């Protein structure tokens, strides 16, 4: 089923039992979320039919090869498969808004306002999902009041879970000579990756950071007395500190979802080094999409319900640089 077919059902009474999407419709909806988002397309997406439980990864962590003698038959095992498991517990969330008939019919869209509002609604829900997936923090606000605070408060996101208590390697930029991005900062982060993980890091790892951090790093590289300075500044050279690419979407350096207003002065950002596939988004294979006409108000109310959770696997493979400031020279 296409996105438009699902959204068309959203405006009718034929979508299913009380607005419930079936599993195939839900998986199509999940793909639409990813298309509207910036970062979710890089993570591991694992739709589930259960709202809580355990998921597993299979690995062979120890050496499994031993010496052999010609003409000898062996029956013993030389290695073993290990299982890593992670718990998930999905949280329910609601997306709802109301609009009068005049809100739609008297806008520039005219008779097409229903199509427009469906597309806007889906895009907003996708963006909200990505913000929650990355920056969600259940303990940040005592009494969330603003729309952003209420969104953040639903669940813990990937970036929030990257703490020393969980086993992530933390690098505080305040302990470096420069707190703005330089090659020293990226090298220091690379050196914190445990040696056993570096074998695969060159192929799977990415730097995850904000657009401003990338701009500062480009300007810093261009200010050095090297032949590549102008090429770097003009964007003709891809940024790959320590040989690891910087994750970007839509051709721009960095990601807009990474905050740039952290710290006491609300002017700090972060840099994360790791494999994005170790971020796991687990959406439930059930979405509810409903609308109803309220005749007493001559308005439409649109409501969506979803369940999901966000899990980080293998915390020790990650490095998180905190307290990254803006370069005062630019």
C-alpha cells in the first residue's frame, strides 16, 4: 500500500478497526517516517509485534581456530556462538490536532487542504519521532510544559543513553587544549575506542555531529597553511577525521538533529563516534490513525497513536565528546 493510499484511508471510515493499521500498512508508515526524518534512515529499524520483550544478536567473540593434524578426525568444537540480548519496553505516544473547516477551506490550498494537512501531519510526526529517538530524556524536566519539553519527556533517546554509567566512552572537551573541533579532538576520541573494535571501525563507524561543528572544523582546516585549505573551505573535500566519514544527510555536513544549545551557556554541541546500526529503533507494528468531525464546532480532530522504544546496543563501542564549543575565530 502506498503512502497516499494509507493517508486517504486516514480521512475515511474504512481504515480498519477503530483506526488501526494492519501490519503491512504499519510497515509502509514506518518507511514514510524514515523518509521524512534525517537520522532514522541510518539506524537499525526492528519493527515488533510485541510491546515489550528481548531481542538478540548472534556473535562469535572468541577465536575459533586451532591447529590440526593431517589424517586426524576431530569431533570437538573449536569455538562457540555467543548471544547478546537487550530488553525493550515501548512507550505509548499521541499526536493530535484540531482545525476548523475554515482553517482548511479558506487557505491557499482551497479544496486540496485535506491532502495538504495529511502530508504536513505525517512530516511533523516523523520529525517528532526523530527528535524523541535522539534527544528524548525522561529525567530532564520535573514538569514539562512546552511542546518540546512534553515530547522530550516521553522516552530516553539514543544520545541521552550514551553515558559513562552505561559503558560509553566519554571525552570532555574541557580537558583538551581547544574545546572547539580540531584534529586533536577527533584523534583523542579515536584513541578511546577499545582496540578490539577498531578492526571494523574504518568501515562501519561514523562521526555524528551538528552542522555548526562541521563548519567550524572546515574553517579550522582551511586556516592551516596547507594546499588543501581552499578546497576544504569550498566543500570540495569530504570531511573524514581519522579516516572516518562524518554522517550527513541531503548533502550537507553534519545533522541538524544534533543540538547546538547545550551547556550552561547554551552554546555547546556534541560529537559521537560509533556505528549508527548500534542504535535500534523498535516501532510497534500497530499505528492508529483517526479523525472525526465535531459538528458543534464545525471542526475536524486528527489523532494518531504509536508505540516504540529506542535501544543502544554495545555501549563500549561508542565515544561521546561533550562540551564542544564554537571556534571564537570564526
